[in-house]
C-alpha cells in the first residue's frame, strides 16, 4: 500500500474526518474545517523527504524530537504551535503513525468527537 493510502486509511477512520488538498498536499480535517494532519509525500520546502505534519499534545514535539531527531522534527509554520513533523522515509512503524494521528485528532476535535473515538475499539491501520 502506498504512503498516501496508508495515511488516508488511518485518518478517515476517525469520526467526522474529511480529506482535501491544502497548499498542494493531502490534508485531513475534523468537520471539514480544522486541520489535524497534512502529508507531504514528496517533501516540502527544505525537507526533501516524505513526511507528515500533525497536531501534537503539549510537550510531545520537544520530547519526541529530543528522543529521536532522525525521525521527528519541528515543521515550519505550525511547529511554533507544537505540531510535530514525522519522517516517512525508511522503515515506517504504522502502529506509531496511527497513534500519532489519533493523538493529533484528539488535540483538534471537539470533546464530543473525542468521546466517540475513545468509545470505539482501537483498530490500528
């Protein structure tokens, strides 16, 4: 399965998520208005490798980039708001990507949708 297909399956499995391009890249929205994940399959700006940007819980960006700067980075534009950049070249841990996308969703979605997500059985992509 291609990179876009894998991320798409993960994100569209979440409640009330839609997909459309934003700034030329596939992007997933909660209720068609609030971005929580963007995929840059061909790279973006000076990051010429496949990666995604995702909303992250407070402190996660600093913790993950310090623990593994080869995989995680502070993305331009949204990094100042705590978003996380995740490299998708090399071996990708899809269970981890599923968890990161779910965490991103939890940061952006209204509480009612998070409750729906938490009530559903976990089915990693």
